[in-house]
């Protein structure tokens, strides 16, 4: 079955950097768009970035554009999110999710999430 | 960005009740609307996609309807495991979510 497992979260100071990873299994990874979606404590869901199966097409939310970089390694079935210049408002649980339709349609499988806390 | 507004923000209901949650888009999104259920400490789970298509494995008591700007998620006969927060999400443009509707025990 489809499994997505995030890792790499933790406590980081404002202005710092962090790299999140998502290990995928149970499906043909390079066929699917993959996305990162976050949820601040006690708040709703915010889509932040998506990448096509080949990695050639990438989208970012304005809130992270220029600070975050999404990438994928299809040989190792993994998705990454490089986060730089982190701010307090980036504090959230970060989920990786699969998009089965390939056009930022909807998200049919999610990981368990990894918590990023930005605080001095 | 397209804004998604859900109502109500919360509701208290009993097992067996029929529950209706609405979602309004700030502009027409055709049927590019999806619904998720999220339980505390867990990832969201897709219930309905493209307004009315039931995701595989989701009980048939969940249904969705609507087009344009107004959409509805209906739970026919609420079960104990349905107490959760529900989110709508538009996919007409880069995804945005509603603020959530918490379904609580009365």
C-alpha cells in the first residue's frame, strides 16, 4: 500500500535552515506529482509546494517562494524540502502528499507529518 | 488566491444525525472542489474529489455536491468515528483550503 514517511523536522532558530525528506513506497513514485502541505499548531491547512513526476515543473506558494526549494530523487523514491531563512510563522507540521491527477488536483495519500518549530 | 469559506466553523451533533457542511469559493471553481477529514494528531484523509466523487474506501454515508461557488458535504447518519474536522480544498488554481469545520459530540 502507499506509504509516505516524513523526517527532518526539529527546532531551529529564526533565520536558520532545515531540510525535510519524505520516503515513498507502494507506488510508482515517478508517475506522480508530489506536494508539501503544512499546518500551523491549531490552524488549518496550507499548500506550499508541488513538483511534477519528472521534477521539471515546480510550484510554490507566495509565502515560501524564494526561501523554500522542493526537489525529488526518483531513483530513491524520495521527496525533499529545503527551507532557508526560516521565520516563526513557518512553525507547523509539514506533510508530504501524493497528487494522483498530476495537476495540483487533490491529495489522496499523506504522510504522518513532521514538526518544524522556529523559535529563538 | 481563491478564498474558501466554510460554514459553520463548528457544530455539535449526535450519532445518527444528518450533517451538512458548506463551502463557498470567492470565485467560480466549476467542480474543482475536494473534501478531507482530519482527526486530532493525524494527517487529513481524502473523502470526496471533484465535488461529488467518493474516494475509494470512504463510506457511502459521505456525499458531496455543488458547482460554481457553492458546495456541500453531507454525512447521512453520523457515526462515532466521524467526529473530526472537515476541510474543503479548491483545485481550480494553486490549492487553497477552507478554515475547517469541527464536528463535535452534542
